[in-house]
């Protein structure tokens, strides 16, 4: 999922960046560069030209965000509105509602806003699974754990691919980039190297095109967290290679099913092992069930050998 399509991508321009806003006091944003929601908040502020103060929190060194009772990031102290709060996606909404330069990223149109809110809420149990996989891959050498967490991610990415197909829009909430895209993209892009090595490009073509569009936003392309992720790829390569060896044979049917579902070809045939109701279509639930069966079969085989 890392390589942008070779051909030019037509894109609806995001809301135009405006001059730095100084009407309100600059909010203080506590963040960690590799934190996905921290990245989303930082990208939003920079895209809109909103002045803000950054407080770096060294989470990997054991540091906690002191103002936040949970110790997590991002956290915002907004003296201009009297708001101090955590939860990155809630912070995105707050900023758009209080900074005119950001209002285009959270339009007032009820239908568009409803779609944005849907994706912001779905994110917590949907695209956020990618972070659980990333953490497992980064913090552990347990290939079985990596495999288990990867199986949880694939149906979520398929769901996103299918949503873009159903909607027929370049972005997740319509024809222009919104905070829905900024919330989702930081969960997807962190797995670029992993998914490229495991499956190669072309598995999720609509997500690829969407990523290319978001990538045209300078605030995204120049984000420090994105550069850190790219720098980590060589360090993660041995783990990704081991995972590829482990899942390659078992996941082949699921990969074919995902590819067939993402394709617009009328003659695409879904593998019967995954297509539980034999209707010729693969759903995220069917992929999840298929992967769960593989996991159960592996566990049973291990028990029989003991």
C-alpha cells in the first residue's frame, strides 16, 4: 500500500489553506510524532495554517502527557475556548468548529457531516486495528501474534475499499478532503511497507488512489511522523519477511478474494473457501470468518501434536 499509482491521479482540491490565524490564541498541542491521532491533528492544523504550540511527549521513553489524566496523546490546551481535552478525533472536530480556517474540513452540510461522523466513530473498532498490528510487529518477535493481528486488519481495509467503491467519491466523505480522511489515513499508511512486502501493490486499488490524493497535501507529505515511519521500514523488514513466510500459503485464498472483490470486473469469481453463502461476493465478515477458521484449525493442529 505504499506506492502511488504511476499515472496522474485526478483529485478534488482540499479546502484552500488560509493565512495563519491569529484571532484566537494558539492552542498548545501535546503529541508524539508516531502517534496516529497526533499526526492527524498536526496535519489538520498545518494544512489550515493555524498557529499552534507543540509539546513533544516522549512516549517511547516512558514519558506521559502530564495534563492528561490518562497520560496519552494527543492532548490540547486551548486557552482561547477554555477547552482542555484528549482524544484525537474529538480534537479534530473541536478545532474545525472553533477555527474558521479549518471549517472546510468539517462542513456544516448535514449529510457530509453525518458521513464524517460515521467514519470518525467507525475508526475506533475499524481502521484502528492496524495500530494493534503495528504495535505487535514493532514490540514483539512473536510471528504467531503478528499473524493473528494481521488477520484482524484485512477485513477492515476491505471494508474501506468497498465503501469507496459504493460511494463513488474520491474521499471518504465526498468530493473534498475532510477530517474523516485525516483520521483514517494515518492508520493506513503506517502499514505500507508491511502490506507491500506481504501482498504487493494492487490489492486495494481505491485505497491506493485515495492515499495518492491525500499525499498531495503538503502538510501530510511533510509530516515528521510520516518520515519517521519511512525510516523504520528497514528495521521492520526481517519481521515482515518472517510473517510473509508464515502466512503466505494459508492466506492465499483470502488475498484472492479481496482482490476479486475490489475489482470492478464483472467476471471476477470469488474463491469458494471464503464465499460462505456462494453468492459470488466476498464481504468483510466472510473474510474475517475465513481467517478465524484458519486460526482455529492451526490451534487444533498444534494441540494434537502436543
